C-alpha cells in the first residue's frame, strides 16, 4: 500500500531554506533538489494484519496536525522509526477480527490520537485514559493514517455519522477532540468570556463549538495574521486583535494553541480573577522562552489565576465532539492535499500558511 513515513528527524527550517535557494537558482536545480531531505518519504508498506479484536480500515482521509511537525523535528519522539504519522483518520471497515462485536464491515469510522490505553490503571478506571502511563498514540507509537490502510482495536474506532464527507470529519478527530477537551478543561460557564490565543485548525473549530455550547459568552480571538482575525470575525468573534493588543474586557478562560511562549506571557494580564489559561500544545518551541522572565506575579498570576495544560484525548472526548459537531452541524474549514503532497502540507504548516485544517484526501 502507498504510505508516507518519517524515517529520521529533520530540521525543517533548514530544508525550507534549501528549497527556497533551489527555486531561486535556475541552473543545475535538479541535482540540488535531490540533496534535499524531505521530512516524509514514500514507502510501499504491507497492508496491516489484524488481530481478533481489531478492524482493518481503508482510509478515505487523514487530517494533518501540528504534532506531525513536532514528530518530524524531534520534539516528541516516536517509539521507533520509521513510523507512518497521522492521527485524524476517517475510513471504512473492510475486514474485522472474529471477536469484534460492535462494528461491522462497511461501517465508516474514525481513529484519533488515542490508539489504546491499558484499561486497568487508576486513570483508565476514572475516565482519564488520556493520562495512562501506557497510552498508545496513533501515528507515533503505532503506524497512523498517512497511508491507504490502517488497523485499530474496535473499542478505539468511533462511528462517523452521515452528513460529513471523510475530509470534513477528519479534523474533528484531533483538532476538534483535543480542542473540545481544552474547552471542557476551561470550566467555562455560559455567559462568561472565552478567549482564543492563536486561530489555527483547532481554535477555529473550537470557536464554532463554543458558540453552540455557550451561546451567551463573548468570544475574543488573539491572532497574529489578519487572515485569521478576519476569519474569526466572520465566524462570530466579539473582538479580535493581535496577541499584543488589549481587549476591551477581562477574559475568564483562554485556550492557547500558539506553538511559542511570548503570546502566553503577553496574555496572562488579560485574565479575569480566577481566570484559567489552558495550553493546547503537546510541546512548545523554546526559542523565545526567555520572555517568561517578564511575567509579573501581581499582574499576571495573582487573584487565583491558573495555567493548565491539556494532554492527549480520551475516547469519550472523540465521541462527544463528533456528536456535538453532528447535532449543531459544525463543519471544519478544510484545505485538501493529496497523500503524496503531504510534504507540502507540512511545509505550509511550518510556514504558518494556514487557512483551516489541512486534510490529505486518500481515496
Ligand atoms: Zn493532533
Ligand atoms: Zn491505564
């Protein structure tokens, strides 16, 4: 089967610089292009064998996540390389193991970041399998969805209702699900102000979900690019501004999806008393970490303000976000790439050319 793999860690900044200098030079460019390390390699992989409790899925679409960038650049490390990345998979079951009871062939299902958890530990037993020490992540610890087929245990495949195309449903599985978990972790009450720091694939989807679940709350969007701010306004944000701007009101909860530190350091002062900032990032890039020295306790932390991270997702988060999206007819804004064009999708994320969720259309 066709697949794309991460073979080794790659510094994308360097690759992009090399690509740019190649496209600017008109002689010998072919031989130079050959020397460039693309982050993903084509690989003709075996179609996976399934166990008794697993289903085999023919993939229709797989959305691209910033986490793939973290894996490629080595900020989070797969158990072994090479690995097929991708954890926002939608496809149809074409084969099932003999112990599979709830799902049948031809069911359309989704697979998110949670591939499995132990099911026995304190966290798993209390609905927090996202924190399980044996959490297995799709597209990191096991092969994911940048491929024509994948497999998963039936308990971790969510049914996808009609009403979405494969491409529309796929970003719900991480951008949507982790965003939805972040929204739950804010502890927001309807009517209180909610802010978004960064407005990429996840937050634009969470804004739509927040409008449905907290109809009386005012929504504030901080984003560097005017494109993102315009999109936020169009979708119904009450206020939009740059990450360094001052909003007209204090904000009770803020979801941060920016990959760096400065916006976070700038925004804490706008939290209301008891306000909570939820960081929805698996890692932050550390080149601007020095700016944290500017955090002022009295201005930025005092008055019971909180900072909290969101880690992974539970299977319930995925089920609930698919259900909320279906009930309120929420669809992500998407940009479609072919499977073999995945390197360009990755470069576009690195270069912050983001206009909604990037999705690989696979079949
Ligand atoms: Zn993701
Ligand atoms: Zn566990």
